[in-house]
C-alpha cells in the first residue's frame, strides 16, 4: 500500500500540471478566438439559420478576401446577442464587426461598446434617415442598417369574400373593426397578432399606439388608452383569440396560416411563408385611428464596428462593412432575409424584380425606429412597462386606463 | 496497478509492515488530490457566488458593466427589490408554487409507489412508463403543456368543450396561469418521488405487513401505522430535495407563461431572470439581488436537510 503512493503522487502531480496546462491553453485560445491574429477578423451576426455553406456565409468570406483578411463568423440567436456583446466587451474581446438588432444599438452605444461613424469613417449617407435614426443617439451615429422590416396586415382574400368585406373599405379602426365583425358573423375568425409579454408584444402594439397619435413619453395619454381599448374590445367581442396573450409572431402566423383568420398583423419576413400558405393573400398597411397609414416600428439589423484596443483594425473593418452594404450585396442579402433594403437605390431594384414588395417598401418608408426621437436607452424601460400594461389589460387584470397609468408611473 | 506490482520482477516487494520510505509523501499526495477539487469548487462554485454577491451590491448600468467601474451601492439593490410592487406577488407565488407542487408530487408519488409495490403483472413496464416525464427534456414537456393548454386550439379545452364545460384560459388568465404551471410541474415531479419512495417501500420487511394482517389490520390501517411511519426518513429526504428543486424551477414557467399575464405566475426565479435578461436594458444589480435571495432560501433548506440527515445517521 505504501509503494504505489509514490507512483500515485507522480500521476497526481502530472494530472495537475496537465490540467493547469489545459486551462491556460483554453484561456489563451479563448482570447485569440475572438481577437484573431491581424489576418483574421471576427464577425458576429444574429442569423443562425444561415449555415456555413449559405449565400450569407459566402458573402462574408468574399468580403474578407476582398479586404485581404480571413473571416471568422459566429452566429447567435438574436435574443442572446446583446448580452453576449456586452460580456465580450467587458472582457475586451469584442468582435470586429457586429450585426445586431436595431433597438439594441443604443444600449450598446450607451455601454461604450460601439464606435461612432466619426471614429470608423463609415459612409451612412445613402441609408434612409428614418431607418438610420434607430442607430443614432445624442447626435452620433453608431452603424448602418443592413436591411429593414416592419409590420402590416396580411389578409385572407377568400375569408373576406365569404364575409362580404371589400378590402378597399378598410381605411381606419372603425372600418377594420366592422370587417372583423363581418368575418366573425360569417363563422370565420377576425384577426390574430402577438401580445406576448416580451419585446415582441411591444413591437406589435406600437403601430396601434402610434396610429392613435400617442407618444412613448406618455403611455397613459387618452390616445394610448384608446389603442389598448381597441385590442381589448377585439378580445372581448371575440374578434381576436385569447391566445394572442401567449402568441409569438411565429405562433400568430401559424394561426393565420390555418386559413380561418381574416387578418393577421405580421412582418415582411413572413412573405415567403405567405406564398406557401396555400391561399390568396393581400397586404394592407396598418391603418391609423382615423385613417391614413399608422407608423409601424422598424425591425432589422445594424452593422456596427465595436471598439477595439487596436484602433488600426477599424480601416479593415470599414472595408468589410462597406462591402456588406454595397448596392449589389445589399440586394442579395435583403432578398435572402426577406427584408426591405435601407437605401432608395436598392429598394427600387427590389420592387422592379418583385412587385409584391411595393406595399412593404412604402410601409418601411413610413416606419419609425423604436429608439428614435432620441429615446435611446429609455426605450427598453418604456417598452417593458408597455407590454406589461398590454398583458394586464388583455387578461382582464386591469382596465386599459389603469394598466397604462401604472405603466407610466413605473417608467417615471 | 496491483497486478503490475506483482508481476514486475525488478520492483521491490510490497510490505505491509514496513515503515513509509518517504514519510512526507502522503501529505503531498493528499494536497495533490485536493488541488483539482479545490480548483473546481473555486472556479465553478465560489467565484460565481462571489460575483453574484458583488453584482447585487453594486450599482450597475450597461456602461459600468462593460467598464467594470460600478460604484458600491450597499444594500440599495435589495431595497429596490423589496420596494418593487412585484416583490409581494412573487413571494406569494413562490411559496404557493413550492408548497402545492411538493404536496401533490409527494402524495401522488407515494400513491403510485404503494400501487407499484404490489408487483402485479406488467408493473415494471408501467413503472418505466411513469418515468417518461423525467426523461423528457424540459423544453419538450413545457412546450407540449403550453400547446395542450392553449386557449383556442389546445386539446384540454377541446375535451372540456366535448363534455360541455366552457373553455378556460389556462395560460392567459391571471387567475389560472399559476395553477397551469403547477399542474405541469407536478406532472414532471411525480417520477422523482415515485422512484425514491418506491425504493424506500422495498426496504420495509414484508413480515411486518403479514404480522399486522394476521392481527386483523386492514389495508388502510397497515398503510398509516406501518408503511407511512417506516417510510418517514425516506419521505423527509424526498421532500427536502424536492423543495430545493421546486424553489428554483424556472424553465417550465418561462416557457409556458413568461411569468405572466400581469405577473400572475411570476416567481423569484423568473423575476430574477427577467430583471437580468428579459429586457433590452439589463438590470444586473436587482436581478442578482433576487437571485441571492433564492440562493439564501435554498441554503437554509439545504442546511435543514443536512441536519435531518445527521439525525437519521445518529438514530
């Protein structure tokens, strides 16, 4: 029993040394994986649906070759990306190019993670100002949009015909509600949307909130209450299903795809699915309370250049971003993503090749960034209170008025 | 090792009675063996706990999180959390959720364990089937429950409709959402209770039951006066482990209701997550504070568990 101790001791010591070596190897590997050598540039994007062989991955590699560097791409789920970017910045480990959902830009900018266009010399002059606004705070611009999407109403032509609704008569909330009533009377279902207790719920509620003329700085205004009452009344009258409270935009689309619903509030990204739905559909911009088109929130990502210790890297990062957002590449990328391009030149090309995109291009032009109006990092707090108020009112826990009043009190 | 020692001709013969050649080596070996464990515990337990405590005591904004210069804020975050209108409901829901889940998991688990203890034909197969909820990934079971309980297209409401009962908004009504997540969690927790209690039952000698039966005790009496008291040590462990597990349940609630609507199914676990990650602008400080309250509660019950175990070992 005594003799093996020596051997065991050696073995244990070796194990410890090996372990220590592995740990250091891991940590140094961790550093270099994000930083890369001077010849490797890291790109993070929220498009995990695009695998290594996809057109998007090839485009990134192509842009890298053009700039004379190797690209290391990592794709994250979009809801993870903001926290991952913050953690990476905390560890001085930011990627060279970060493609991120537009409402997150102001948060990352506030955290000091992103460079301004003054630092990185990106040219943002071609992007539509209403889209670019989501990436601006305090007079500075923190990136350039790669594509935009927004919300509109999809409608099922067969259901509307059965219900005897002429779509051209739907011009404001009153006529829309009347159309829903007719659809219900014809044994069909009215409208589906997503009122889930996350950012998605706020995103879907905003067109109605803005369409009523309300402003995010005053949630409990009479206009804001009227927008929430509209949704509440739809649920109360059975024009919208109770499941909207738990619907994501995807599950809401699945409800519409059953063919039972007259309307669905959903985004540009569902166009490809709409083609596959197997029924005739149309697209209508979301009407304002008393007519006109309501401003819908813009979705879509920004290409940004995070702060690096070695500022010499910005020149190459700029080349990469310019390549990704060049006219030809934007057209290809936005077609794959089913997005509307952020520049007028590419939008014209998109409409020329697919006339169905016309209402969407118009909707994007009327759309508004959630963090615009210089709300910046105030938006996330307002949004959280807004989706809570929507949930409280629709579930019957509070009236629209008191729900919005407590939301406004919580924002302060 | 031993074989190698025996067959190697050149090696010295192992001798039990010989004094250690190098007296200090066992000490060294002990340290060497201790190092990996200490490293592991330090890296994966102590440091995260310390970080969480540190997070909860500082005033973090996204900027100071990245720059690492968050000012010390004392107990401000805890005060924020205690003053939050969500605190009261979250506390009530956590207590109700844990208590109700534990009660039903234990009662149903025990009933099933007694049932399967009869060893009828196919009982092993059936018992294996009852383990399915335990084997399924939580994302699968929680998504399935949320689909079954859907207000409009769920199978539960379809069945209710078939027997003439009005549909219930399981997940979207403030009065039902907590009940729904409790039902799902009880279903998931039964197998654990079943397995542990079943093995406890097997250690009760059959002769006791036979003797009681001869004395004229009915099945009910035998259960309450023989099975249940003899099962007490196992029950205590099951309940205490279940309590620690249930206290921190997060995934089921988050997947099914996100703690909503209107906070009606928010527990400390989901609240902590929502503060830290549920919003585009994370509130790390208060999130960590809520997390620490949960850790503290779990530690209290953990110590209680240790005490009970020690008592059992002594008796």
